[in-house]
């Protein structure tokens, strides 16, 4: 652990990125070239502990044999035929997604935002069938649902930016911690309440049982659909395969992506009966969706993450991580569930600066706001790695 970021670790990618890619990301000046488990190596050969896992994408760590094996096998057999024909990996993925969650049916896609676009179309069509002329969708402040125009319109803070308007109409944002306001916002023209059971991008905020129950009850009253965006908090992240399984409330529609593809682009919108029958031939589609390669990998990932022993380890490692963080001077409180963890730093500590210092020390985390560190390690992280990460955070804070 010698060269500082921006030194040898930056490699050739920095200059090329700055010249040829649209300037839409604020990237750290590090180029990663190799990974194994929780570890990454940069272009200068420096080793890092990865407690971000590609923003909860590489949930089996880097180079997991189940993922590598599925890619090797399927890429030799067949990669893509289009949705004009049948193929087994996508069909099998649909079965596993539905059997492990809501029953019903799945629409396969390639990303989180696409999974939410499918959900938005589905609930709007369902509302029209109920006789609602101009369906509305209730969302929570602090939500993040994606970057395409529909999902973006469902994302309150981003859809404030006039640069990309006009946005899709029909979204009502309510505070994320006020069950009464949520219930009041749901009316006869509500198509859905859409929420992340644990908000990720806004800094790991667990939505309270009272708000979740208010959403379910309000939807039930008017015939609206409860949609859970589990793109970040699902796929084992919180210690159960799906986050809702710890909540005592089952949604009508669930969206997933991020970890599903094991690093390949994959997403899905799963709908319980009768919502599973709303979309019909011609209603929706995507060229790449359910392609054989990504679907074969997703099947392997689902099977591996669904292992009760792995999920129990997520809970245990999550408790260890929380306890470790809570014991640190400079950490005010710890939010989250399982291995989806937000550490609120004490006043006077700047989270982006701490995250930058941690990168220099060889720990990858993210600062979603000025006072929070977000930790999303691979679900396969070891207890020793958790302890090392906590020690590095203590050092960075000091
Ligand atoms: C990442 C994320 C999305 C968007 O997923 P993309 O694959 O980037 O389109 C949507 N919702 C939540 C909760 C997310 O964390």
C-alpha cells in the first residue's frame, strides 16, 4: 500500500476517460484492474478492501466461481437470440424470481431504472382498467428510482432540475417518515405507492414499519398497487433474499437489478397475481432483456445468494460491522440492516473527505451526503475484513 490515488494507481484510463467519455460522473482518480473476493487492485498494484462492491452489484465479491462458471458455460453455448424466440435461462430466471418472492410473473430487463419503468407502465395500465383517467403515483422524499424519464420523474430531488423538464406528470412526493401524510396522499386516482424499503442513494434510511404499513393499507383501500423498489436492498443485502420478507408486508410489485446480474446488466419487475396479468403482448419489451448470458448468470447468482447459510452470514457480518462502527469515536449513529449500512459522522467531520482519505488508506466506501458513509461490502465479506474496515475508518476519522 504505497502509491497514492492519482499516482501509479490511476493508469491510462484517467486521461482517456477525460477526453472521450461524457463528463457525467465525478470519478476518483483510481483505475482498478483486478479483483478477488472483497479485494481490488489498481493499475499501480495497490490493494484495496472493497466495501462498496460496485454499489451493491458485486454482492458475491469479485471473481466468484458461480458467476465465472455461468459466463464461461453460457458464452460457449449461445449468447443472444432475441425475445422473438424461447430460451431456457430467461425462463428459468423468471421461475426462480417468482417462486422466491411474489409468485405471479416477471418481466426481465437490463437495469434498475428499466425495472421501475416496467412497474410504472404496469400500475398505470392497472389504474386505467380501474377507470382512473389520470393515474398518480405516490413516492417518498429522498427516493431514488433511476435516471430514465419515468423513473427520474419518480425521483423527487432529481426531478427538481429544470434542465431536463418537462418530467412525466402524476408523481406526488411525501415525507419518508410520516405515515399520516402518506395515507392522505393516496386517493381514488392513485395507481401505486412506490418506495424503497431502505433508501440507498439518499444515505441508507430505513423506512419505518408505520410508513410501510400505512402504504399497504392505503393501497388496499383504493385498489392501488404497492411497489417495492428492492434494486439496492434486495438480493440478500439485508440478510433475507428480499427486504420485504423482514417487514410483514408483501408488495404487489417488486423491482430488482444491481446484484441480480453478478456484474452483468440484469433487472426484473416481478408482479404478484393479478397484477402479473396486466401487461400483454406488445405492451412492453427490450431487445437485450432476458438475454441468455445475463440470465444464466442471474440464475447462478440467485441460487448462490438464496443459500440460507450465506444469508445468515450477512446478518452476522452486518451486526459485527454495525457494532464496530458504533464503537468508533466520530461515528454518531449507524443506520441500515444487514450489510446495507450508513454511518452518520459526528459534526465537524466531512464524509466525502473521510471517504477520500479511506481510499488513500485502501478502503473503498461511498459518501452519499456530507455526513454519511455508506458501506455495501460483498455479502461474502469475512469477519476479519469487517474488522479491518472498521480499523481503517477509525484511522481516517482520527
Ligand atoms: C441503483 C438504483 C436504481 C437504478 O438502477 P440502474 O441500474 O442504475 O438504472 C433504482 N432504484 C434504486 C433503489 C437503486 O439503488
